[in-house]
C-alpha cells in the first residue's frame, strides 16, 4: 500500500483528497492488466476508458472562464503512473495535446475540440520537436506560409507522442514575423489532412505510440491558427509551464510503485536466514528511496499549488519539480532493481518495466540539463534585480 500521508499536506483541499481516492479506486479496477503488445490499440482503449470514467475532463477546462487545476493533473498522473505507464501517457497527452487550445484557443476552436478530448472521443498530440532543434524551440524550421485564406505547412516533426493515432495535432511552425522565437505560430491540423503523413514509427525501450511526421503542402484554414501569428513560442512555453510539473508527478508515481515493490520484496525474501529487510544495507537503500520520494513530492506539489494560486508563470518551480522528481525516480527505481536481484531485470517484472519507463521522462518536455539552464537563469535574474 503506497504512502498517502502526503494528501494531508496543506497543498490540497478536501476535493483533491476525494479525487485522489476516486482515481485510485478506478485504477485498481481498470489497470491491473493493460496489454502493451499493441500500444496503438491499448492507447485508444485507455483514452476512451479515461474519458468514460470522467477523468479526462480535468485535462482541459469546460469553459474559457475556468482554469486547469494543476494539482488534480499531478494527482492523476502520479496515481496512473503507479499502475501503468501507458495509462499515464494516455492521460498526459490528452492534456498536453489539447493544452494550447484550452489555454489560448478561440471559442470556436475550444467548442470544436475540447468536448471531444475531454470525453476521450478524440486523441490529441503536441507536435513541437524537430530533429535538428530538439529542446531549442526557437530554431524550429517547419514553415507555415500564408496563402489566401489558408496556411501551407511544410517540414517534419519527430518524437511526436500519439503520432499515427491522433485525431488532432497542434503543430508549431515558422511563420516569419521575426527571427527566432518571435517568428513561430501554432496551428490545429486534423489527423486525416492529406498533407500530413507518418514518415516513420519510432520504437523505444518503453513502448508508446511515437512517430516522425512529415508535412508536405499541408493546407489548413486561417481559422486553424491558435492565437495570433508569432504567438507560437509563448503558447508552447505556457503549455509546458503547466504540464512540465506533471511529468514530475508521473515520475513520483513510478518511484512510489518501485518503493512498494521493494518493501514487499524485503519482507518476503529471505537471505542468510532472515528477511532481506533486516540487512542494514537494504534498510539504508529503503531510507534513501523514501527520502527521495518525499523531497520530489514536495517540489512537485509546490509547483502545482503555486500555479493554481494564480502565478502567471512557474518556470523555475516546474523545472525544479521535473528535474528533481525524474532524477530521483531513476535512483529509486535503480535501487529497486538492485534489491530485486535477477528478478529485477526479468522482462515483465514491475520494477523492470519501471526501469524502462522512467528513462524517457528525464528527456522529454525538456531534458534534465535544459531544466538546469532554466533554473540557473531564473535564479540569476532574481539576483540581478
């Protein structure tokens, strides 16, 4: 049984505590046997189930006057992550993919897409990354040129989650209002657009739907533009500002599962005539794991609470939460594998699965080294004032 004492922290309301119990009960019932052999089908089923369960309504506000509750998003990802990395992925991408629309979309864009993504009836994707630019978003080269009442998009995106199964992609492209970051815009591109093709499906150590996507003479109406021309960088960063914290929450869920499996192993595995947990070295590992988990939880829910309290930007807090939680989870899971011995590297064992799942979280939505740059710049800026 995972430690839930953190729910008594002042970051949370009674509504959050009730929600945490609800999604945990649903996950226990629905996520015990997720089939990872066909990830496309599994993700479609998970999105539909999460929508039917009412959980996806938290990934986008119901009206333009409502706000995302980042603590609820984080609690969702932590809980789903404890049970299934693929379920966490399915939930997260509905939020990230629809995020630019929910935060910056017009009334028509919101009405067209958010009821569908909230209900699990449409799968969303966030198409930002490119092979040459990576985390350097300002150097995006995919272009979108105005042509009458349309924009024509040309270029490629890679490492796109839900690539190949998404009904809707938010695509960031260069419209050229100014050099660098100020010349980017965001567009809604439907999955069946004839100018969009899946150039390559990408296989990774923890299976997820990922693809390299090509745009060739991909025509979208002017009404597909989110916000104003040149707003793309602002839209991307504001969206990541919200959802980056939740990456840390997913890592926290992975780490809690690893600790639970380790405590169970330490109590049932005997070595030298006594339970494994009586060895002081094992006790030391467990103490380190628990310490890392609590420290990560404090950073994650501080960032979520700060955003929910009305902060315009939480770049520093979100970067700290993502950096520490993902790096700490890697340490926790590595220790769990070590304590499990041979079973820890047996394909399909929970800690072996976690070992593969955690690695990507230290890279996507800004690699750990990028988070350090963000934190350093934030600290330096404050010091210079």
